[in-house]
């Protein structure tokens, strides 16, 4: 079993069962995965996995680097100023859970964010497993209640006294049994600089939760707001990363991994080795005709020739057998190579899935279970991890994941394969695959088209060396969609020429700009989608480009012209120097004076009065 498979199995068994310590079942969320004991000062690594502070300190350094560093501790209270630009040593370790490289602050594990959710789980586990609790005030009676503000256990007498005191009368007091049944303790998050002070404020310039004493001293010139006023804004940033980017990626990674896993378990009858079907060229020994001849020389010659034929057949059969073994070895090499690629792809998808799932689960649990102060305390490391996953993580779309199923491996029995032991042989294993970055498209029909006219272009599939594939059979998809009218699509026809090229034809019904998607095996070729400009259908002139209707018709009175010119004497057309003549050559059908132009439509001609001046626009 590979290391990634072992980790996945261990993670599943941990998530689906509870740890057992000293014969008692323990909540796994309260147990460190490194030491297998209850957390002691739990700290959050940048990959959002939690371990004891001591366990993190004992991790072997993966790398050590020195650089100038302005040390304002991540969860320090912004008043612990240290010398600026002091040289600092950054230690990088490997996370025991996901093997991610994570940096430890120069101040050591103490500089990492505290996992207050883990502390809640530890306290709840202690509350559940340790049996009856003593009163924290009198130390005599059994605790029946707990003040969630003071974080102390109270007996019945002390609870009544706690409620009567003016300073503590407004505190929230819950029964111990209620806390046990609820399975969740609202434990206040206390300041590390001022013990007993709860983190109820948030310093916006320092981006840190602070207590009242910190706000009055170290942060007195800063803008501090109650945590309840800023929790929605900061919590929404985490929710947006999860909902808009990481949750969809999590689904895509799971779907892609399932596709690769299904490809790894192909039935034996469908494996690539079954695609080899060699056609062995057999040489039959011709039966020597028993001819009754009397000449001994002729008989001797025939016997000698028969010996030569048999020797040739044995050597040729040996060469064919050696060629067959060579083909089978080549096929096995391809199988191992492609399977290793599938394993690598599976490992990449599994690691990416574990990273995204871990980040999403931690962030969702923080938002659903954490208090305002807890969320704000872990906000920095959570946002950095989620942003890192969203921006630089491995994110293949399921449609672009095409696991190798061996379809590119085939046997070509008639292809010359050179010589083996001096004998020419045929039959080769073809394993070339189309490289989408090398595929080319030929033809003007990919950039320009005309309304109502058929456009054509040719897709040429090439391998990684840039050579044209010698066979067809690729799954080619071509889609032509109007960029502005999304429901306007053009039907395309793809013809496999069986030589690595594919002829594509289409007929656009309307003008405009179209997007042309050219995909091979559900993946875009280089440059796709392309932009196609379709011009409107050209209206051709039906008349004659003449100087006037009198000259072009030889003086016929019935000759008409599309220009507004008139001519006396019963002529229905135009003439030089007469009223309305454009004064230059023009088309008799529409009156346009531009020879290289489209014919004006009847609607334009009808809108021009006989006395008006017809203006034309040259294309």
C-alpha cells in the first residue's frame, strides 16, 4: 500500500471512529494525531491542522532559512515591539497529516494561533469523563452549574450567591447536565497578556481580538470595536471563499478522482494488452511435385532447394517470433508507463482533495461552532490557508480530466517494422497521442465567414513532436455560438479523414461575431475558443453600370433607371445633363454611383423622392 493510501485509510478510520485511551472512548477532536493524547496547548499550523505545541516543537526541520524579518508576532498584542529588520531564522517543517511544507514563526510554536475549538473539546471531554465536579468557589459541594462568563463550576449554594451579587447577577449560568447533553461549551477566549480578561474587542488596525485592558493601554490610539460588530464582515469573507471557490473545487476534485480510480480498475479483458492482435505472416512449404525424371542432376537440385527453403522458413519464423516478443515487451512498457501516470494523477488529485477538504471542514466548523472571539482569533491563519488553496491549488475541471484508458494504443499489422536478424518484418505498436498544444487549424473559414455561405477549415492533430497523427478516431467536438445571442448556434459537421486531419464545415444563418470552440477529448486545442466574424449576405446588382439609360439602351424610350433623373420627350429613363442625373456613371438598378458596392434595397429606393439626391455608401 502506498504512503498516500495508508494516510487516506488512517484518516478515514480516525474520522469514522473514536480514540480509546485508558479503556474509555475519547472524542477524536480532542486528541492530537501526533502523540495520540489529549491536546496540550493546541496550535494551528498554516495548513489548518492542529497539534500540541510540544509535538510541533519536536518535528524534524525540513529546511532552515535566514532573512530580515519584522517580527510583530501574529497573535501577539501589537505592543510587543521588537527590533525592526532583525535577522530571523525561519524553520520549515512537514505537517504530519498532509505533508505540506509549513513555516514556523521565529518565536517558535508559541507564535502560532491557538485552536480554541480544540480547547473546548478538551474541556468537554474532561467534563464528561471525569465524573462529578467539585465547586470551584467553596471546594466542598458538588458542582451542579457553571458560569459561562467566569468559567467556574458552582455548587447550588455558591450558584445562588453568584446570582445575588451585583457584579455577577447578569452572568449566564448553565446546568452541568445541560452542558453535557448539549455537547458544546461556550468557553470564553481569554487574553494571553492579561489573564482573566476576555477578548471582547477587535482592533482593526492590528487585525487582532483584544481585551478591555489591551484596548486601554497597548491599543489606546487604535480603533477597537466589539467583536459582535465585525464578526459578520470577517465571517463572510471565509464563507465566500468556501461557497464560491473551494466547495465547487472540492466537488470537482472528488469527481475527477472517481474517474481516475475507475480507470485504474479496468477489467483484464479490456486492458491495453488485449488490443494486440498480431497477424503472423506464415510461409507454407510448397510440396515438391514428384516428377518422374530420369536426370539425377534435376533431383539433386530440387533436394538442395528444398533444404534452403526449410532453413529460410525456420530462420524467418524465428525472426517473426523475436519480433512478436519485442512487440509484447513494448506493450508491457507502455502499460507500466501509463499506469504510473494514472497513479501520479490519482496521488495529485487525492492530495489536492485532502488539502481542500481539510481547509473547508476546519473553516466550516470554525464558523458553525466558534464564538465571535474564536473566529476572529483564528481568522488570520484560516484566511491565509483558504486563499492559498483558492489561488494556487490544483484545480482540474472534471470535463478536462481524461484518464488514459489505453485507447491510443493499437496494433498496425501491415506497417513495415524494419528488419529483425536480417529479415524484413511488419507490424508495429502505435502509441502516439494527440498533443493539444501542437494541433493546428488550417483554412480561412476559422476567422471569416459570409451569411448563408458554407465555411470550412481543417483540424490537424499532431503528436508531441509536431508530426501529424497517422490515424483518426479522436473525439473531436466543434461548437459555433454567437457571442451576443447565446441561443444562436450554428450546426457543424466534422468529417474524420482517417489520417489525423478532420474537415469541419458550417453555414451561419446570420451576421455577427461568433465563438468557435475546437476540442479534442473534451479539451481545448491551443488558441480555442477562436473568434469568427460573419458578414451579412452580399446583395448583387441586377442592372447595368452606365452613364445614362439613353446611352446604354441605344435611345429606347422604355428604358428605366434607378436614379432620380428624368428626360423629356416621353423617355422613362435618365439622360446626360437632364434634371436629376447624378452627373457620373451609376447602376441602373438602384442608382448607386459606386461600382464596387451592394445593391440598395427597395425600401431605400422607395424612400427617395424622384427629385431628391440619392446618396450611396461604398462598402
